[in-house]
C-alpha cells in the first residue's frame, strides 16, 4: 500500500476533543519540514536546470489534479504580481480545466493523454520544463504529461509523497517528500499538500531570485496593484535612494516599478 493511503497513526477521531484533534494535526505537521529538507538536493538540481532554460525563452509548467493541481495554479498565479513577470512564464494546468479549481471534476485525472494535449496548445518546446505534482505518484493525467514531455526531450520533474512511483520513474528529476500517513487516512490535502506547497515556494522563489527579480531581500519588480504595494515600493525607494516619501512615490508611479526607478536614478 502507498504511504499516502496507509492507515493514520490516530484512531477514533470522532471521540477526540477539539484540542486533541488540533494537537494531533499539529504533531503530524512536524513531519513535513523534515521530509522537505531531505529533498533539497533534488530541488537544487531542478532549479539549476530550469534557470538557463528560462533565460533562453523557456517556461515552467505545473501539472496536477485535485489538490496538487490547485497548488500548482496557486503558485503560478502569484508569480506575476510578486515578481513582475508575464503570466506566460510559470503556468499551472489542472485536470478538468479551470472549473476544477473550485469544484472536483469526475474522472478528469484518469486520462493519460489529456494533459499532453493541453501542453501542445502552448506550443511546448525543448526550453520548457514540466513538473508533475501528485501525492500518490500514480495519477494518469500527470504521468502522461511527464512521460510524453520527457520523450520529446523536455526537462521533467515531479513532486510526490510516495516512493518508487510510476510518476517518479518517468521524471528526469523525481522529488519524493515522504511525509507519512495522513491524520485523516488518505486525506492528502493535509501533510502531502503542505509539503507540495513548501516545495513549490522554494522552486519558484529561488528561480525568481536567480533571474534577478529580487534586490537584496526586496520584491523590487512587484506589480503596483493596490495601495499597500505602492506604499511598500515607496518605502523601498526611500531606503535605497534617501528620497522623501512624496518624491519616491511620484517616481514609483511614473516608472511603474521599484527596479525601474533604481535603474534610472542610481
């Protein structure tokens, strides 16, 4: 039996108090960080391979179903506003299409050919990277995308929470974060999903830093989509250039990003 489907370490959950349930979940979550730490070398290898591909015009695709697909879309959707890149650089694809983000689509993950057909709509090429995400490591939709991409000379990786899965066997760089049985048996939205979210954070954040989208520790290329971010950008310019608040804000709104102001004024 797969680790993610194995019996919970806890039983008779319905008889526990709220405090006991919360502490049990919290105790299990400690396993997530150690599981992620063990796969840092694989994450390092993946990011090292992605960076030169992106610089040559490549893109990063996340492929998943259910929770895994939603997490991929979440990570991809946050990259443009945070780092000021286009929405076509990191792309999340979920089995069942965008409607599956909010509502489960029956059997959407069971077709091994659908994801590759979707990737072909993006004219996927040798400079792109495909990362399949599946807690079980046995989702046909995800396996099909990774397997076919690899056959076509495209860099592939996977994030899974089981060992020696079909998904891992078909990926160039398998990332296997073994978080153990879930608190509620088989509920991979919990520890497995948390590990996936952490790994996706690490991949995309490190990638953006290596691509020059961060200065010091600041998001100098963030989109100015609300007053909070305008104020944040204004403070960055004040700190970097010693300008008054009014001058920093005027320049920020004129040029559209902290990075552009710094490039012009330094």
